[in-house]
């Protein structure tokens, strides 16, 4: 399992809370990077299939966004001190994705984010 270092993480030694995002689902098409943003700021440039990232956060309300440059999902969440919510993000093929990839070399892929239980 690969680990990705979020931007700016070197400055924080012991976070009050953390958010972890994995991209390890067998349902993932394993193509296209996912960009992770927290509160409008890019924290991960390329979350590739198999990667996991843990982001230190301050307690409070946050907006988490995953974006594969074609489609995006946004999740609003409240993080309490000491919390460590975990999420799974997945890139999925659409109905005509493989047809378009075969004919044009590219096709739509849809991103999702869900609690990682």
C-alpha cells in the first residue's frame, strides 16, 4: 500500500484530529488520478490506485472534495478533537466509458467518496 504525503504536513507534528482517505477498492478502475482538497485547498495532487493519505486537521467543520478532473464529489463533515474519520474514494467507469476509451482514447469516469468502515 502506497502512502501519500499531503502538502504542508511537515509543519504539524501532533494534529488535534486526522482524516484518512484510501483508494484501494477492487471496484476502482485503477485509472486517472484523484485530487484531494480540504476547505478549498489542494492537499493531495495525485491519489493513485492503492494510495492512502492521512491529513492532519483542526477540529471543526470541514469540506472534503475529491476530484478526478472529470467529476467531483464534496463531503461536509464535523471533526471533533481526537477524531480520525476514514473514507474510501473510488473511480468508476460510466456506461459508455470503455467504448469511448477504445474509440477516442479517453472516456468519463465518476468519482465517489464514502465512509470506510
